[in-house]
């Protein structure tokens, strides 16, 4: 049996977002647990990550266990927004990349979101879940 290759990256579009600025959206339905796209970029150290965050205000960096992946130069993944009711998850792939996967079934037209997972994001989060806590 031929293994089916997930190729949803071609269906991911950058558009204006009601969450924040621009976001990434799917033009097709994506089933739960399917790979949407790889998260690739420049692999950097923790020290370089801190420098870029502090000096360049770079917010496009993903942690990959021991290293960090700077996605600032990418065309799509850098636009993924946070939502506490996220529909995507980031999982390990290898030391130079991660995978964006569907956390639940996602309908065509939905914005793809993740939980950024750091405390400061929840202070500014405007999702329904966070607004009911305030």
C-alpha cells in the first residue's frame, strides 16, 4: 500500500486576520492529526535567539528542544497566530525542523492557530476563553 503524503502546505494562504495582523488560513478541510506543513528556517542557538528577540524584536522563533528555528524569512509559517482555542499543534520532526499538524478537524477557510505557550501571551490574548477570565 502506497503511503499517503500529506501536502496541505499548498492550501495554506496568508490573509488578513481578525486575531492579529496577518494570519495563515486553509483553503481545504484538514483532518485531525494530519501534517499541514514543515516549520523550517534558520537554526540558531539560545543566545542568538535572545539577542534577536531583544535587539530585533523578532517574534518568529520556534524552540526545537536544544536549538531554535527562526522563521522570520519564511513566506507562511511566520504569520501563524496564537489562540487559546487553537486548531494546530507543533510537533518534533528533527533537529532542524518541526511539523505543524492539525490538532482537530479543520474546515476550509479557518485560520490556523497554535497556543504559543508562554505566560505573557495570555495577558494580551483576546480570545473568548481569556476574555471570560478578565
